[in-house]
C-alpha cells in the first residue's frame, strides 16, 4: 500500500470518528450486543435455570459439557454457542455504517472529483475505501469482545463465584469468520455506495447478510441446532472464498463517469 492509499484510509477513519452522529450510530449496536444482551442472559441463567424451554436447550449440549449446576451449564451454552452468533452482527453493522458513507460521503461533500485526482487507479481507491471500513469494523469487533468478556466474567463471578472459559467457537469467530463476513459486507456496501445517491440506498446490501444470520440465531434459540466449531470453520472457508471473489471483481464495470453521475 503506497502513501496515497494510506492517506485515503487515514482520512476516512478520521472522518467517521470525528462525526458525532456516525460515531454514536457505530456504538449503539456493540453496546446492545456486547453489554446489555449478555447481562440479560446472565441474569436469566441465574434466576430461571429450571425453565422448561431452557432445559430443552441444555439437552443440545454434548454430555461432556453438562454440569450438575443447570445455571452454570446454561451460561456455558449462552457464552460459547449463542453469543458468538449474535456477535457476528457487530462487524456487519459496524462495517455497513462506515462503508455506506465511503463514496456517498464524498459525493455529499463534493470531494469525489478531487479524490480522482489522486495518483491512484480506480481499483486502488476502491481498495483503500474497503480497507478503511474493514479496519474500523475489526477494531470495533475486538473492543466489543473484550468489553463483553469483562462484563460477563464480572457478573458471573459476582453471582456464582466462578469464571467462564471462552470455547473454540470464539477462536474461529474472531480469527476467521468475523473478518471474512466483515470483508464481504464492506466490499458489497462500498460497491453500492459508489453507485448510490444516499447512505440508506447503499446499506441495502447488508440486509442480505443479516437475514441468514437471523435464521441461524433462530435455529439456535429455538433449540433446533447448536453451531459447533466445525460448522463455523466451514462457514469461514465459504465466506473467505466469497470475499476473495468479491474483491477481485469489485470494480468490474466501474468507470469515472458512472461514479460521478
């Protein structure tokens, strides 16, 4: 990456963090999914572990993970099986907020023409926009995970006097699946932003990523299935392939006149 590309990445990162409205929108989803939702789950596991629906969900756990304490077993189920899938919403939403404004923001500020005078090809400009959104999405995801672990461990220790150990699902999620899904979301939305006239129009691509995720969440909450590390690994490989293809074909058919129009 040359200096001109680095300058675009830094400019985009500064613009999103300096915009109070964007920054607040960027923090809402991580606050809900990384702090409030896990707290509700912990309190539910502590005060209502004998609920019939909860017992049905515990029946999905492998025998080696079952515990004499139903509340502790439920917390393990929530922390290592349910929350990783919920967590995947964070990189999608974080990337969509910044990526949606990448080219649309330039059009609204009338700086798109100036951007094209940079000593970069259209492909390099596109990749710079994608990289800026991807880096911000990964930073938000990592900070959200750390905050979530701190909150959950503090609450579990206060209520039950023990700690939870993150399982292999989290390793696959943080290292492979979350970056892959984020890159897919960023590439699709930045591409849409290049052709869109508003942020709302460019964010429509994120819906196609949220819908299968919602189905996966419903399948787990309803007790139909549990997402194992092998399933997440397979999804990661598929998403990595999709992300690679999208990046290769991202600027196909793009011309300066179309972007300016």
